[in-house]
DNA sequence: CTTGCTTGTACTCATTTTGAGCAAAAGCAA
DNA sequence: TTGCTTTTGCTCAAAATGAGTACAAGCAAG
C-alpha cells in the first residue's frame, strides 16, 4: 500500500480534544422541543447548554456511534435519525470565555431526531422558540421583531463604519438586515435561522456576544440589555440555529418529519408538526394533495375522533418510498394569506 | 460566566490530530478539474491523493483560515469559495491501512473553488471524471455502466445474504442499485455521486475497498479486478464524491458557478461550465431564459467572436444579486432529449 | 458576392405545478 | 334539528417548465 505523498513533517501539530454536541429534537403538542442541560440549582446566571460529550476514537469506531453512546448514557434516549452539522475548530470564533493554553477543543455539532421522550435527571425539553422567539411566525409576524429587533438593527445599520476596506460594502449592513429579516420588501425565508442569529450576534444583540470582547454597544448605551431569546452556553445557540436551518431545509426534500411522528397520525397532525418546525402555516388542502400525491403515507383504515369535528383518517408512513425513488420530503410552501389555517 | 453543566470528568479522552483535506475544483475546457498530489516518480502503485495539511489551533483561529494557509503554502493557490463538507473520526470506516495506536486522526473534508490556475510542483489538475467515469452523462449514458458496472452489481445483488437481521432488507441490494444507478425504470439523479460510490465500495468494486479487509469477491473470482475509475489514497475518493455531490446540489440554488468563471463569458460558456459539473446537458434556450430572468448576469456590450458561428454577447456576473434576494442558483434540469445541445 | 454552415437569440406552445378558495361530508352538542 | 367544527374532494387561475420553431449574424468556400 502506498505511503502518504505529501510529507507529513508538520504532523506533530497541536493535539486536540473532540467534543460532540447534539441538538436533539422532538415535537410535542405543536411545539418543537430541544433537549437541554440546565443548572441543577435553578441559578438564573447559568445558561442552558446542549448535551455534549467527548469523542474517544479508542472506544468508538465512528463519531456517530460515540454520540449515540453518551447520549444513551447521559439521558437514556435511544437516538433515531442522526446527522452531522458542522465542525468548529476551537468552537469557532464564538470562543468560550477563557481557557488555558493547554486544552484545545474542536466541537462537532449534530442534529438528532427522536420520538416522544420524557424528561430525565439533569436534562429537560424546551420549546426551541424560547431561544429564537423571532423564528415563530405561526401566529403572524412575531412582534418582538418590530418592537425590539428592527429598532436595534436600525441603530446598528446607522453605525456602519464610514470607510471599510471592501469597496462594495457601503450599505452592507442594511442589505444584510433586509435580506435576513425580510424588512422593507424583503421576503422571510424560514431557512435562514443561522444567518439571522449571526447577524444579531455581530450586531451585539444577543447575550452571548458579550463574552468574546465584542462591544455590546447598543445594550450598554441603554443600560438595560434587551433579552433576545434565552442565551446558551458556549456556542450552543449557534449550533441550535444550524440545526434548525438544516432541519427546516431538509424537511422539504427528505421525509424526515416522520422520524418525529408516532406510528399513526392524521394528516392534520402531520401538518402541524411540519408547521411547528418551519414556524409558518401552510395551506391545508394543498398540503394533503402534496403528501398523498407523493405517496408518502397510506391509510390505516382507522379513524381518529379526537379532532373536535369530523373524524379524520389515520395514516402511517409508507416506508416503501425509500425503495421506490429518491425519497422526497414535504415541499411546504408557506401560505401567504392566513385564511386556511 | 457559567461553568460547564455536564460534568467533564471524562474530558481526558484520547487527544487526536486534525487533518484538513481539500477538494479544490477548477473548470477548464469543459472539464471539471480537481487538484491532486501525485507520486513524484510516476509510480503507478502510488495512488493520487487530495492535498491535505494539519490544523493547528495555536496558529490559526479557525479551520477555514488554516486550510487557506497551507493551501497557499503548498500550492501557491489563493482559494476563493470554501465550504466545509464532513468530518470523519479516524477517517471513518474507510480506515487507512494500518496505523499505530498512537496517532488518531480526525479528518475534515473541504470543498474549494478557484479560477484558472496552473500546475505547480508536486500537484496537478485532473479531470474528476477520471476518478468517476460513470458520472459523466454529457455524451449519453456512459457505457462503462452497462458494460462493467451493471453486470458486477447484478452479481452482488444475487449474492445478497439470505437471512439478514432487518426484516425489510429483502431485496435491499437490488433496490439500492436501482435507486442510485437508475436502472430499470429508475431515474438518474446526478446529485447522488456519494451514494453511488458508497454502493460500489460496499460491493467491493472499487480498489480502495480491498484495503480494509472487505472481501473483494467479484474481483478475485475473475482474477482481474476491473478498474472502476482511478483509486485514491485513504478515503480521498470518498471526499471527492462528497464534494461533487455537494457542488452539484449547490449549483442549483446558489450562484456558485461564477466562482469558477472568468470575469466575462458568453451564456453558452456559462452553460458548458454548469454542464461539466453536473455531467448532463441542459436545454440551451431554457438555460438562458433562466439565467437572464433570475438576473444573475448583465451584458457587457462586448462580443465574443470565438464561437464558430454568430458572435455571442459577453456577460458578467451581477454581484448585486447577493444584496437583492437570497441569491439563487441555476435550477438546471437535465434535458431528456439530446436534441438541443 | 452568394451559398451554406454554424452558433446565438427571440418567441411560441402545451403541460405541469402551484397557490388559493368553494363546498359538501361527517362527527358532536345544544 | 340546528349549529359548530373539522375533514375531505374539487375547481380554477396563474406561474413555471420542457421542448420546439424560426430567424439573425458571423465565417468560409466556391
């Protein structure tokens, strides 16, 4: 077998430790829930964290296996769908407060889906919109956007440094705000969760931004820092944002919702789950047309009477789609009008 | 600032070394080229490798920066677009031949795009279809598929173990072959580069599969192992497959082709570049309708006479699209008929 | 300097897909 | 029965898509 062609002289680079972070998602009662580790003593100064654990290549052949192992240990949860998100060297630029020169940590973010699971010592499920209140448009445009975010972003836009290196960057801040938050004429794209969070971070509007020396100008001027969603430890809210973006995108071209659904469900329940994740409403009749035409579900013959109106047929996921064609997802297009729930 | 909530008792996990692997792509003369490191002495037994280098968190703040640094050093190339692909613990299951228990390597794959660049000591540009001959459908279905791959896959399908754990896995192999290679009735999806490579790997049909003890049954029975594309060192061909999949997908929803184009170009040149990457042909008139309607390009007023027929207008990329809407890509749908080139 | 060859560019047209609304069906409760 | 609620079936216009036809504009050979 051939030897490595490039010389490996610089192979004795700083050894690092690998950390696996998991955004574990569940949907219950129309709410997307995320598993977080919370301070035992209810200390409000201690922020929530995503569960994480080390990766030991000696014990586990792959990182996926390692992830499943410590999640099982820490939380008793057996993960279903698992997908790698992104790897940050030294937790990316969202560095933690201060660490010795000794331990360098590379963290790998994961998205994992699971069906209904109860709480367990030390961990709890939280609606992910508590961390991202501006991402839930199911009851119309969240007013935290107009009340808090936009004014603060305006300030940030107007503080744009006069001369920047890059020629084209004039009005760059304004453009980014318009694109990500869809203000004046722009369109809200529910997939841009990460872009929006990064914008808020750069603008110094989220609590986490205070840590790495970024001047939280706006907040300080006002004396009272606005709280834009609950903060999380390290760069965990960023990882959660990545997970949300990825999941919202994937939903549309791969049948991942079903990983979050019980065995049987009504079409409307399925729709609600999708909407919970996307944070928008879709047109009901078109939704069922889509799902049925795509052959994603099949009737069970049984009915659900818990609807409050006409009983609904219970469906189940057609696993066969995997063997038929490159399995599609729910091409959910948010409905403009809120007419048809 | 808050301390980590989960106990970090197991923090002294095996330290590892981080390797960054880059799939650096360029398009020239209708060929997608990939930068590889080749044996100095022309030794045929030494396989090509992707350029790679270590990541040292002490020297570089982020992995992207580290990547750019050693690429510049090793190859004099200044990378433009860079995107992280995937991280393998211990190079994933495609382990290298044998390594001491000491050094555990985690490798992070990257996709990078660059405009025309010349060769340089130790590295050279190769058409990526040399590694994946079955992926180029521009001159119709490549006959390596019918001549070599399908017969071998048939054998593999028929060798499917009679009783497997999973209930549903009867005929699993047949289904996978049908889905990924689009045989009998299936549809060829040019994005499934990785899935196809993994299938061939599992079936023991690529040279790399021999290394990790997988019985290369078919090849051995026949005495002459068929060569399905050029092999690469380690799991580099897998990384390249990942890069191709990602790039082919991204092309359709983000304006990444332009990272590979010269300053000005004709619409047909743009089309050829897209086709080279996708490995399929698209309908010419519809292509220009798409590109112009999407506002991706603008006229320069100048003409190109190098067309061989009527001179073509020269266009340039409209950078403003980035500031207008979530910048779109070329929703290239392969044309069924090969009528309109 | 006209004919033929090649490629660019402008339109057209049928089919599908998409977004949105109307209306009947089927349960429950007053 | 009469409302009220939700499910489900269907229609319809607008937009997007796939595939042509036709003509324009250069070059080269005769």
